């Protein structure tokens, strides 16, 4: 699969989004760069890493962040979101932009090219945004996307023996989980009856 043709997976495929070919797990080098730990990245690279594989995996994650940014733009422009909810959508979108920027910087440091974002129209079609009829529909879509992203980032944590590297994936997952929880509260969903409701 070429980097240029990577497409953002739908929520059904998010759990395995960070697995591409072979073991497909991000190397210590990529995660260290993503966390902004240049020194740790140099050490990891010296111990051997697969930059091409990392770039491919990071581009899949980047496609998800592009999709989330676009989804929040679509929600804001839909006219279906109230003035009270709009600032929350804008804040969540800004978090995704920070994730995007970190991913792009990491991809470039690894010598790769970052996958381009799709147009809002393409994302709207892929997410079937035309079927959204009210704010509840918009929030349900955002909730599903955020939970899928949280599950995807959590999915790579077991691959790291270095606790610092696992923490980076955990931080990304915690942002997505926080979004999901807030959206669930806004929707009036009951508190999960059992533990381990994400992952």
C-alpha cells in the first residue's frame, strides 16, 4: 500500500488501524519522535527500527486525525449544533489538530511524506453525513469516531516494553477517551455499568 493512497478507516476498522503489514507496530523510534523525545528516538534508532513501516503506520493514524478535524468542521457547518455545543466541538477539533501536527512532524523526521487530508465533502460522504438530521445524530457520530480512535491508540500500548513509550500512546488514547466521555454525557448516556468500557 503506498503512502499516497492510504485512506482513513471507518470506525469499524479503527481497532487495528495502527497495524499495517507484518507486525505493523510502531517502533520505539517513531513513538519517541511523536512524543518529542529526540534523544530517546536516537537511541531507539541506533538499536534498529523500520522507518518505512513506521511512516506507513503513522500515516494511517494521521488519516484518522484528518478525518476527525474534518468531521468537526462538517458538524459546525451543519447548522445542527447549538451555540452551547459548538465551543466543545471547536476545542475537540483543536486537540485533533495538535495530534495531526505531532504526527506530521514525526513522519517528516523519519524521512517520510505525510498523507494529505481529504476534502470535507469526501469525508462527509464517507461518514454518510447527509443522514444527520439533528444534534443528537451529530453527537452520536462524533462519539463513535472518538471511541474508535481511543481503541486504536490503546491497541498499540502492549507492544512497548519501555513504559515511557507506552505512555505516549496512552496520552493520545486518553484525549480520545475524554472526548468520548464528554460526548456520552452530552447525549445523556448512562454511566457504563462495568469497568473497561474502552479498549
